[in-house]
């Protein structure tokens, strides 16, 4: 899916701190146990699902029998754990008396959660002294697919999909080649068969200049036999496709060369998304002539495409595209200085429009588009009229076009705030439920309220929003749905 250009967050991947605490329930100062608290605890190494803690012994380790380590969710640890040993089983126990620092490894962590590790020293009688803690934030940049055991390090853009057999497919542009950490990027394709526990990861041939979080979209053909990728990078538009059962993706073919990231290239053609067509072709929605003309490019992924101007598309800018899996209609949303509009391609191949969307005020930014069952769902940021009506700014809004063609009154997505951005909408084709995901960026509570959020509409009722991750640099990359209706949401962390 398309990722809006997001600012690089000056994130510190790991923060370690030491806090000492001695509780009233511990032996009195001067006893053997009271002198067994570690002198320092720090992080030695952090990976997406493990962390190594280096524990320095007390100044006088005589009488030390070992350490017990407990992990606690959250960026800070409750004061009680500093003075009261938890009743739960420790996550790690180190037994031994040493005058040197020891390093222990904790497994099974989740990248979506910050942790606070509490280390207790104990003597041979099991008596505990004060504690030392280490706060660890697993801020690992790349493409993450929670619940699917997939993490592609240093991925800057990506997508995920699930085919009819339940096989998982993921794609990402990964900064650096498999053997180096250069600024160039490699296309990495990952697959996992239904019921398998391991992913197969393949790096396609070729290197691409730094895309600056360009568009990377992965889609299956309408007959389910092929899978294809579209990329819009600084250097141009690329496509590739392969068999649905293949574990490799061929090198993408350059479709249109441009210098999209250069302010001097007025002829750049910029892809904003695509949809698959029943005849094995695909249609790409694009902006040409520095955004001054709305176009579609139609052709075979990995092959040639033909460009066609959309009706009355001059001075229009395309924002998104979606194909209705039930009706076969393809809808494109665009805008000019005065209005937001849509074009519709019927299964016969003819385009109609542009038709004005009356419920999106001039100046509001369209974020996401999805279609299903003759309905068109359009998500946007309410910057103008909504601000005048409510006094709020930056609120995520939704408007819906019915099968008859009428647009609903715009509504605020429940549980969203003016700190939310990067909206992504998708409909589960099995259940018909509408899913929304967005990122909350709020400086005053980066770890306690920021991060990736999601909510689902069942019928006319929205479920309460879930906070999926804690990091405010997480942006939804793509939704995917199993044949049974299970949702998978991939995101890119930066």
C-alpha cells in the first residue's frame, strides 16, 4: 500500500536506565542479603524478539547465589516491584557467584511492547535485596507482520496479502543489500504456505536508489493464479509478477522512468496505486506532468503498459484507486483546487466521470479509498469545514457512496483524535466488514498513547479501537484477510 512520506523519527532504539530501590520487607541494611543488589543493569544487545541484559555484581558479591529477572510490560515499572518480589515465576534465572558482569538473554519478546526488566539478587537462603531495572524499547525499523512471525529489517515500504489457499505473501523494499548496509534498496519477497511455521525470504535482483518511503503494492490476480508487485520510486515506476506458488519474485521491470524526487522534473509520472483486471492485466492510477494530469496505465504486470488520460483529467491529481471484488468496478479518486472527484471504470472497460464528491470539503486531504458491494468508502482528514463546525483539526473522517450513487454525510471515525494520520481503509471480502488503521503522533505521550491503532465496523456499529503498537513511527502498510475472515495488518516502523 502507499505510504505517505513520513518524517524520519529521531528514535533511540534502546534506552537503558538503572534505578535502585530497597523495600521495607527486605532484610535490614547491613545483612548479607541487603548487599546483594546488582550494582548496574544495562542492555547489551537488542533484536526484534530478544534482549541481552548485562548484570554487574554488587561491590562485594560474597554470599550472592544468583539473580532472578522479571519482565514487565510498559515503559516504566511499577514502584511496587522495586520492593516486593513478584509472586510469578521469573522469566529468567541466573545462578552463580562471580566478580564479573554476566550477560543473560531473554527470549519471546514482542516488538509492539516496551519492557522494563527487574533484576533481583538473592543469597543461598533465597533472601532478596534491592533491585536494579533496565527499560528496553524494541524500536526496530522495518516491515512487521504481527501474529505471522515475519519481520523484514530496514524495510522502508511494503505490503502483505493472502491468497485463496491461505498462503501468506509479503513484500518490502529493504535498505541495503543482503550483504551490505548501503543506502540503496533491495526488493525482498517473503512467502509462507498455509500451516507452515517458517517464511521463505527471497531478495530479487537489482538495486534501487533510496525511495524515501515510496509506494510498494502487492496484489493477486483476479483468478488467483498470479501475484504481482507495483513500485513507485524516485527513479520511476516498476512492475513484476510471478506464479502464486512461486517463492521468488523476478527483478521488477522499469515501466516509466522519471525523477519523481527531483523538484526539476516536471514530466514525472507518479503511480498512486493499482488494481488487477479479470483479463490478466492491471490498471495503474497515475499523475503525469508534475501532477497536472490524471492518467491510467493499462497493461500486463512485468510487461508493457499504455497510458490514457482520464476524462476531463487535466489539472486533476489522482489520490487513490480500488477495485470492487463483487461488481468489478474500478474507482479512482482525485482532486483539483476546487473539488474532490471520482472516476469509475465498468467491467466493459469504459470510464465515466469525473463526479464530484460533495461531502469532502475543498482543501481536505484524501487519505484512503476502498470499495465493496457497490459501495465506495473514502477516508480523509477534516482540515476545513469540520474545523469550523467543531473546532477540531486534523480529525479522520469517512464518507460513503451507496450503490445508488448518493454520498453519506461525513462522519468522524470513532476514537480518532486530531493527533491521528496515515489512515488506511480495507474491506474483508469474506465478511464485508470495514477495517480502519491509523497512526497517532502526540509528543506529550509518545509511548503511552501513540502508535498504530485499528478499529472495525460490524454492520453499522464500530468496535472500540485497539492500540496495536506503542511506537508513534508505525504506519499501516497493508491489510490482508484469510478465507475464514481473519485479519492481518502489516506495518512499517521507522
